[in-house]
C-alpha cells in the first residue's frame, strides 16, 4: 500500500467515528436530522471519490469509503422515513 491510502483511510475512519453518534441519535429519536439535499450531495461526492480511489488502487480507502456511503444512505433514509424535524 502507498502512504496516501493510509492517510485517506485514517481520515475516513475519523469521519466514520464522527458519524456514529448522528446515526444512533437518529434511530433513538426517530428523527431525520440531516436534509435530503445535504445527504444526497454527500453520497454523490463519496461515489465520485470512490471512483478516484479505485483508479489509484487505494483499496483501504475504497472499503472505508463504501462504509461512509452506507452511513450517508442511512442518514438519507432516516430523513425520508422519519420526516422533517419540526423546530419549535
């Protein structure tokens, strides 16, 4: 593996770690806290990065990016299924 794979992989692990509380909170409160536009744009961005990582042979980054894509899809599905949060 090349050093860039380790760096991108480490950053992806940080993002995964940061997203876990958001996912858990969404399931606990049954609220979709992330906007549809924000989640879809992040999914699209992660898919484009996935293509770049595959083309460079950064396989650790590919696996971790797939995990991030799944997490963003869960946030998107939370928003779609639980609906918009009503602020009072």
